[in-house]
């Protein structure tokens, strides 16, 4: 009885003392939601799985069929695993193209593609058993391609994303995956020999096939991701950087930072979908090329009290407008403003600037002008021929007399328009004599008021 009791007491300690799995730091690993297990491949003859509920590493024999010219170390360096079903994995090439399938413990190539080399550093994930890539670098440029591997044709195609705004070109974007949504955070945009650090966050819904720009990342978070090494098939809900562990709550726009010197030894962490367990790869200075792999509850690696930060802030409406659009908008506004002013000027004829009761003063006119104005006002209208005596000279022809008279009236209208702020055409209107149509008559405008002050006639 005592031995049985002792055995029961020591059983949890034995489970806790489960030896770590030793692997190289180049080992490929992922998590399978279909098996509820962590997956590790580091050897050409075997791979391992770990189910947290069982609490032990299980070795699986591996039959590897590589394409001509490939060796296992190169394969492990360039292909990343994605779980697509129960006991079913696909290894996707880093730059897009070739795909290997692990099924029934046999790993062999299944694609009809080639080494495309145009999506290095792309975010890699699987949705409903289909591998996807977003972004990446290749062929001397970054891109924003969203591609998927068609399981029937065994080739790569662009995702059928619907219209609207999409993320800009980038490589190394951090990815977080939820059941039907992915989140893309930051990354780098190459500009010739330089690169630009991006600080935006986007969501993509597999149900609507649409991207949505959520906002701008916290600058602290952007600096942290920039310093963190990028792994193409990693979900970045949890990641470490130097002595910090970051837990991202993208739904609530927050992230939490834990600080401990223990995190310096963390080489790699892979979390499950529910953020309950984590595969931790640690190393020590005695053998930096070797990692110790353990599966632990997440709460076991949360050292100390966290500091809460906002993850991102919604981007303002004005920042969403491209700079080029601002230029065209400013040009359009100036053109519209010009036409509005022109239209108002045409309609109002500067009526807002007119004096309410314009009074004509003799000081503003010559004696002859003032005399003629008085004649027109007193008679309400005046035949043009009645002004001949003011312009006639000995030997002057009738045509010359007529031109002097008309020039005088024209100049007088202009002066009246300047003084009264009225249109020239509306002042001293000319009409034909009712009895003799050949004669012209100048009419007085009743809206004009003359000063009572008078000058002596010449």
C-alpha cells in the first residue's frame, strides 16, 4: 500500500521530468490543430509529434523521397511545414513553387510547379487545408501577391481577392491567424539598396475575400518586430525578442510584454491555436547549435507581471488618402473655386461693392462733362445732335464732329461706371428718336443722383 502511494506521488514528477527533445536550431516545427499536436522534423529518417494531453514525444519513422539534386539539409533550410489535415502536412518552398507532402509517414514532392523564387520572406499559412503565401521578395522587387496552392491542379494561383484597398508590397510581415481571418502586421518594403520599415496592420477575411486597413501599429511594437528574426510559417501571437516575451491580443487591440533574463535562452516558440500550450526551443552557450525542445503550458513561461500596451490605433481618414490624390484634389478645388468666383462675378456684376446711393460730385468731372450731365438730367433725355455746339469748330467735318461726340459719351460712361461701380452698358443708354429713327437719344438713369453743387457753365 505504501509503495502504491509513493508511486502515485512520484508519477506527476516523472511526467514533469519528461526528457527534452534534442534537435538542431534549424529543425522545422509547427502545430497541427487537426492532431492537437506539435510537429518537429530534424532528421531525414524520422520526425516527432507531441500531444500535450499525452505528455510525451512520439517518434515516427520517415520515408523521404527528394527530387534530384536536393539533399536533406537544403530541404530543411528551404521548406516550411504547414498542417493541412490529420497526420497530413505540406512543406512549402520559401520562395514559392515546389511543395512536398507528408502523408502516411512518406514525404514526397507533389507539385507541378518550379522554384519560382519571387516570394522569399512571405507570410505562410494554411486555411481549410490549403497553403497560402502573402507578400515576399524576389526578382529584384517586393510584392503584395496573395497566392495559394491548388490541391487539384498542384499549381500556384493568385487568390481571388475582391476589389478594394490591399496592403502595399512587403516582405517579412508578421502574421496572426484566427479561424477565418488573418492579420498582417508591418514588414519591410525594399527601395533599391534601402528598405523601409512598415507600421500598418491589415485584416483579411476568407469569408468575404476582402482586405481591411485597421490602423497604425504602436511604434514600440514596430521596433520590437523589426529586431525579431522572421520565420515564414510562424503565428506571431506569441514571440520573444532578447529578454522580452510578447503576447498579442489583436482582437482587443492590445499586446502584453513580459520581461525576464530567461527569455535570452529562448531560440524559438510555437504556440497552439488557443494559446494554451507552447513548444519552447532553448539553447545554452555550451552548444549554440543545439536546441532543447519542451512543450509547456503558456502560463509556465509568463515570468513576472506584464506591461500592457495598445497594439494599434485606427488610422485617420486623411492619412488613408494617397499623396498623389491630395495633389489632384487640390488642383480640382482650385479649378472649382475659380469657376465659382467667375460665376458669381458674372451673376452679381459686383453688386456687393456698389454704393447704395451713388452721388455724383462736380469735383469728379470736367466742366463740360458736368454741363452735359446736367442737360441730360434736366431733360431726362437728350438728342445727341444737341451736344454738337460743345464740340463744333470752324472747318470741322460732320464725320469728325460725330466721332468727337461719340468718344465723349463713351468716356463719360466709363467714368460714371468707375464712380458708381455699375456696368458701363447700363449708363446713359442710347435709344432712337420716336419720330425720326435716324436720330439717337441719350437717356438719364434715375438711380443716379447729382450733387446740388454746380459749376459755372463755360
